[in-house]
């Protein structure tokens, strides 16, 4: 699956038709049929009242196909044409199928379903006053709301008009659109169901969607050395939980050995919570940070295949010194998270002196510190911020948040579509970092480890939300659900 711009969508459709895969009419029939199938799969529509709001273009033509199918399946369908009836050459071929359906000019009755087939990917203006009023009227009602391709009032490539349809379900075609992956418009799309319409997008796309990973394969004679040692430089007095979560996630995600540098004041709590981990006890500084001597770190990192720095380390001078010392001596793949990011934010040049793969996992606040900008700027330019930093510094960037953005050093960008808002809790990022460092220890390359970890982290979060609720689920629940995912 790929993310396409409006121009790329138009080109993909045109190319498919010109190569004889199908006609525009057949394409419209496939699109309308896909929406009908998804509605039928989720809901009982027999005897239900359905309002289909159709535009005057090809998106409206999709609405005609949907209307005919729903009516034939036993629903009571009413049409609404606020911008005029569909009048493209392709859409007119389906007009006869809905001629006998009732038509309304305004939403005066309540319906069980509202289907938005007003505008497609080419929409780039404000809604007319009449149409905006109608969309607001629908948004205020309680029926199920379904958008065809994308909610009307939303611009395909990002941004929205003053008024936009608020969908519970969006059935999108050919490729994902930026508006479905970025704030604030992604929240208007509801659940997104993707249908390729059998059109290939491999040769012309803007960004990638992270795909489900294939299960790793290892020889049956493997031992713990085969799966590698992951070293953790995390935790401080008062923030032991972050290191515990990272270590438990690394153990659960298949690292052969998890070795953790642990403050002596945290030793009992850590070993009780993660008995599987090997510990390197060190002194606790007055600030609560671990005291790291050169010999201690060099001894600890010897034989390790990957390194995680930063989770719960704190922002003291001692913590910053520990981070920079570790990075100076590192020649293995390293994940830098949380306070590790804060420690390098004042001197980014240190990243270019590391002779190994680097993965940074910032949330928007940490990304803003790395770029010396504001959180608002990062949130308004998530793709560009992650991509620019990754390319400039030769690292992989995981910009966390809804539809997490992963940017590779070569400029490729990936969006994640697993996960939910129940994961927006302290500790979830520590779990993600633990998964990444475990996969690096297994021998995954930096990008593969990152993409796999981001996907399964979200997948486990979705499983936890289903088992509990989004409000009550915890990062520890995410770790538990990892045990049921093959990767």
C-alpha cells in the first residue's frame, strides 16, 4: 500500500484505463461496489433509511452505483444533490439506475445512514454556503456516516475547508491520502478501509504505508547468542519504570540476552520486575542518574549487538555526560529515545561522529528540540520535519504520534496505520524502544527493525484496546499482547 497525491491518483486511474485494464465506467462500478460491500459487511441495512449525498462529478457517480446496490439490497434510499446531479460522461451511465429513488433538497428527516459522495480527490475550494449548511446538518445527526474515498471538505493532499463531513467510516481507493494520515483531517475519516481497485501504484507514489511484517526465520539449532545481546542505558532514581518497560519489551520481543545498566538504588525494583535481564549495577549520582565510568561502559557493551539509550535517564548533567560517553564509544546500532534525545539536542553534530546505525524515536516535543523549533511547527509539518532530520543526519527517525512517521536516511517516508489513542500514555514509547533494540540484536537492519517494531507495537496496542478499553489499557498490557503476535 502506498500514499498518493491527488495528481498521482488521477494518473494511476488514467494509466489503468489506457492500458486496457478496464474502462472508467467499470472503475466507477468497482468503486461503488467496494463501498457497498464494506457497508454490507459491517451493518444490517435491510429496511434502513439511507441518505446518499452525491456531487456533480465522478465521486457523485460512485454514489449512484452505491444507491442502486443498497436499494436493491432492501434499504430505503433517498438521494440529495446539493451541487447538481452527477454530470460527467462516466457518471451519466449510472443515472437511470436511480431515477425512481426519492430526492430531497435538505436534511429534514433522520436517517440510519448518511453516505457522502460529494467530492473526491480533486476538491480544492471552499464549500458553497448551501452545501456547508447541509454537511453541518448531517454532522449534527446520529446516524452512521460513510465517506466515499475521503470526507467532503477535506483536501486530498492535506488541509480542509471551514466545514467538512465527519465520517465514521471512509472507504478509500487506489492509495492512502495524506489527509487520512495527518492531523487534523485524519480524525474526520473515522475507520479507514482500503480498496486498491486492482490498480498498481508501485511506480508512482509519494510515501509508504508500513506493511505487516513476515515472521523472522532462525535455524532450529539457534541459541541465545544467535538472538543477540541488547544493552540498555536507561533509568534513573525515580524513573526506574521506564527501564523496566524497555527491558521487558526487549525480552518479550526476542532478544537473546537483555543486559541493563541499573542504578544501585533501582536494583531491587528492576531485578524483581525483570528477572530475565542481566544487570550491571552502578552508583547513583545525587541527581539520580547512573554514574558511568569508561571501563564500566566498555565492559558492558562488549559483545552487545545493539544499544538503547535514554528511557527514564533524566536530564541532569550526569545523565547528559553518560549519553555522550556511550555514544562516543559506540560502534553497534543504537536507539536513542527520550532523555537520550534531550542530551544530544544541544549538539546534533555528535550523531555524525557515530560509526553505526542510529535510530531516534522522538515525540513532537523532542523533535522540536532537535530542530530548534516549536511543537506546533512539527505537528504542522510532520513529514518534512522527520525527513529533513533523517537525511541531514544520516539516521532513521521515528516521529511518534497518531500514524507514526518513519523517515529513512535516503528520504523514504513510511506511515503506520496500527495503534490507537489508548497508547498515548507514559511508558508506551519505552515499550517501542525495547522492541526496536531487540530486533537490532537479532540482526535486523535499522530500517527493517524500526518498521517491524512500529507496526507490531501498534498492533499490540490495538489488541490491548480490544481486550480492555482505550481508556484503561496500559503500556504493560501492550507488552503482554506482543506475545500473541508473530514477527
